[in-house]
């Protein structure tokens, strides 16, 4: 198998971002190692590494399993580039990357892992996909080597596998918590009929319950942009509200043109298509890409008023495409702080001459974490105890730590969507002590009192009749949908 060895050289690069571990002060501190001259001890450790048995080693080996060929080669090579940047930024001459190509398949991952283990890696970074992690997990356990993978599938975590990803579960819990603190009390959700959607609903229900709020309505929709009408109409109670509207119009028209009050009411009703409000004051749309924009258009069209109902999302909303979607302006979602990640992505483009996929920051943080763990110890120690330091670490994507079960926890900010930018309305915490402190919740009395809809309503197989034209033809090519990597 073709393999590439990348050896670290001390380089006079400007280093804008570095990941550092947190000490016993319980705070995650970002430290720029270029601004602090290395101590004689750390300089000595940068030349040699001492194993627990006293053996002096000249290099510390980081295995890198990525799809460097095949249909996912673009993201695989971008992850490799970001890992290389982190390696140079570490300024640790002991560190060596051992990249192997998984071809993006389980069989390819097994073959790559077999070759990699011959090189006796101290830590394995990657693979990208859950099937590849599953393929190499037992091999890593038998070799006694921990793995930091990039899959979004939480089921492959644990037993030596730690997942460096962006967890939808945390994003939903964070934005629901913030919305609840700001008085939103009755929640609804439009959920895709996918494994991702099922997990999103599970987390959403729990988040609403944890905040002692009400779950008012849930509707499922198929992952097809041409079949969104019925679910949106159902959750908006559009038919009922439309009937009230037509009855009111008929009644006012029968009063005749001589009735000034009736004519005033008719003029006011010309600007709306329904009467009455929905029975929730916040709605979750755990969707992204073209499907999100189409879904949001129907939400607006069927008169779920964004001035009365807060629209909430997940990290899938972290997309500049939303700036030109006015129906989502004012919506909230949770994601890591953008400052340092945007700086890295800009730097990546300057160096490699192309834009980087958003996920490449994960590879940078994984390698930077490895460099940090080595820098803090007299010998290479990538044990679970070190990786799961409860104080956490501060990286390109902000505050994070790994749990014992292999899942990641992050300190997330809450953003509001605008016409030109995402605005931070609740900053990310700087430590887990700050993040985990209890909050005093504000209680808001709902303005509507309809019965709760705790069970998902049925979804008809064909669109119901509608007396209005569609706002536009929603048939468009949706972004590739991959609920789990």
C-alpha cells in the first residue's frame, strides 16, 4: 500500500492557533506556544521521548486513516492537509504522521489498519466513516492503541474509540436551553423520516422535558423536497385556521358595503390567509442545505409567523447560504465559536489555494490534541485517562472534552441568523465549570391554550387540495444527505 510519512521540522511559520490542555484551575486556556519560549525541559522533550520502561525514542507516531482516494478523496485530502498544518504548528520534532488510504470503505480501512499497525503507532487519528471505524475497532483494541475518529455515528464510540465531531445532540440541547431561558415555553418540531431525524426527535423530546417545557406538536416529513406540503400544513393547523378565515370573510361580506366596520375588517384580513395562531411558540427544523431552505419557505407560506414563533436549528444551519433566506432570519442555532475556525479556514485557503471543507478543523484539533498530550508528559501517554481529562481542552473549535464513553462534549455559542452574518447572542463558555453551572429559568405563560400533541401526527401519502398557488416550484436538487458518516 502506498503510504506517506510526514516528519515534523521546526519551521518559522506564523502560528495563529494552537490547542492547549487545561490545568487544575478548571479553566480551558488557549495558549499560543510561539508567544512563549519553550523551557529547557520542554525543548529537551522535543528532541526525544521516553517510554514508561525508560526507552528513549526519537519519534512519536500518529497514524492517520483517511479516504485519500475514491469518491471521498476531496474531504480525505483536506483532512490530511489540516493535520499536516497542526503538525507543523506543534513545533515538536518528535511527531510523525503515518497516513494510510482507507479508500472510504470498510475493507480499505482494514487493509490500511493492518499496514499501519506494522509501524507501531502511538495513536490513531481517523477513520472518517462509521463503517471504517467498526472495521478497525477490534484491531485497535487488540493492539492497545486508542482511536480518535471523525464519524458522526455515536454508536461506534467507546472501548478505545473517541469521536471528534459536531454532535447534533449537544446542539439541540443547547439551543432549547437558551430558548427556554428566554421565555419560550411550547415547542414543536418538523422531523425528517431518517435515522438522523429519529435521533433528533429523541434528543429534542428530552431537552424539552429537561427544561420543564411543553412539547406541543411533532410532524415527520420524507427526505424529498416535493413532499413537504402536508407535514407543514398539519403542524401549522392550516386547514382549521383557513376555514376560520373563509367563514369570517363570508360573514363580513354579507354585512354589506354600508357596514364601515365590516369593510375595515375586510381590509385588515387582506394581508393574511388564516385566522388564529399555532399552538407553539418555538419550532425546531433539524435540517440543512437546499432541503432546509425549501422547508423554511413552506413554513413561512403556511403562516407560521416568525414574529410570534422562534425558528430553531442545529449546526446544519452553520451555512452562509442562510443569509439570503429571509424566512430564516432571526432564527437561532448552536455551534462552536467561529472566530478561530474561520481564521484557520482562511489560512488553509491561503496555503493550499482552495477552500477547505468545514470538517477539516476536526483533523487539526485531533493532531493538536495529540501534540498537547505529549507536551504535558515526560513520555508519550495517549491513554483514555489523558484523553478524557475532565477539565477539557481549548482548540480551533473552542472548548471540548471527551467523555468516558468516547463521545465529545463542546462549549457551544448560540447564533442568530441575519442578512449578512451570524450574530452571537449567547457566547460559548470558556470552561466546563461555567458551562455546567445551573441557570435560573424564566417562565413564560403561553399565549395559546390548545391541547398538547405529544404524538406525531400521521402523514398523508399525497398532498391535500389547496386553494392557493404554491409560492414557487420547490422541486430542486437537494444537497447530499448523509445523516451519519
